[in-house]
C-alpha cells in the first residue's frame, strides 16, 4: 500500500521511497546541499561536464583553473572523476594528502592550485577503483565538507562523463553556480551533450557555455587547419538552445606532452579566453 496518497507516484510508493519526497514534507522542495568544511570559504563552484568520455574534460578543467590562477584568483580543483582521476598526473603531484582537526589538506600544484583527488589518498595510484555508485557519491561529498580548502575564489569540479550518480550528487549536494560542457565535433557527441544540458535544466543549474575540443589539427608545415572529426556544427546547435560557445580548441601535441610530464602549470591556453571572461563575470 502507498505510504503517501498525495504523491504523484503513490501507486508505487513504499516507506523507503517516500523518505525525502517533497510531498511528504508539505509539498515544498527539500535542499540536499551539503555543508562546506567549516574552516573554508568557497565563493564560486564551477562544474565541468561532458556527455561522454574522452573529449578532454579534465584538460578543460585544469586549463580554466590555471587561467584563473594566473589572473590572481585563489583556485582549487575537486576531482570528482573518482574512477578515472587524471588531474594529479597532469600537475605532477602525489599523495598522501594529510590533515588535522580542520580537515584533509588538498595538495597544491606548482602554480598554487589546490587539488583533491582520490589518487592523492590511495597507496597505489594505478590500482583500479572498484566501487559502487553510492560509495563514489559519498566520496564526492566528503571532498566538499571534509577537505580544508581555505579561502577560494573558484572551485572547479571535474566530473565524470554522463548523467549518472556523481553528476547528480554534485548538482544536488554542492552549490554549483554554473557548468561548462565539453564536447567534440562529432554529431554523435552533440546528441549526448543534449542530455547534459537537459539534466542541468532539471536541476536548475545554469549552463555557462560549451567548449569544443579537438576542433582541428594545424599542419606544422603549412599551417592549414585539418578537420579530423569533420566540420563542426557547434554554433548552430548552441544557438538553438541559446547557449554561448566559449572556445574551440585544436589538437596540440605540446599540450599532451606537458600533461603527460606533469607540467600542466606551464601551459598557456589562449583558446579559452571567452570562458575565462564568462567565469569572471558570474
């Protein structure tokens, strides 16, 4: 029998499923926002998302954090891609992270960006993380309220691809001020991006804009732009949803080299200037 006759899904309700249901609490919305670490202050939280893996989401996250750092802002990266953390490798940092009564300390990169990632807590960085969704989601929450972030102007959250447990947890548990969606030129990817946009809309999270990666490869001899993945139709797709395009980045072997060598702080990425302006003005 249904526990709550006012619930729109009363015919399938149970005692467990009704817990936390808005109808159970007088019909008003219930906030799931987690409390920030009491010794920390974070002014803005920016999520970096993608509809699928392999489009350079972590690269964009690190690029934006470093760009804001170069402008004098205090920045941090919460690596929510628990099963595929790559941020520490890109910055050349290693654990173990330590802490005290104030919380767990993020490890600063050479440019001062504060980073917290599961790879900074495990004994073996190459060991797979074989966890179920609820455990992964709980870890993301802990990175928010158990980590001593100090005073940050911007915290960038590098989320796993898709619209699963972790993106949902971030949207519900952190006070996200906006997201930037990372994509590539393939038409298939654009279809998946729509899912990320729709999810953000369902959670009332502003979409700040879209960044396209792998837009072209510039020939080192003649300078011609080679569209490896075909012509981009990002502008038309973004215009239909009234979302700005904040940058289009080429394939660049030098970028890959710096990331592989853990020297990401040395990278100068001029292709994200519009994204930086957008973030600065939110």
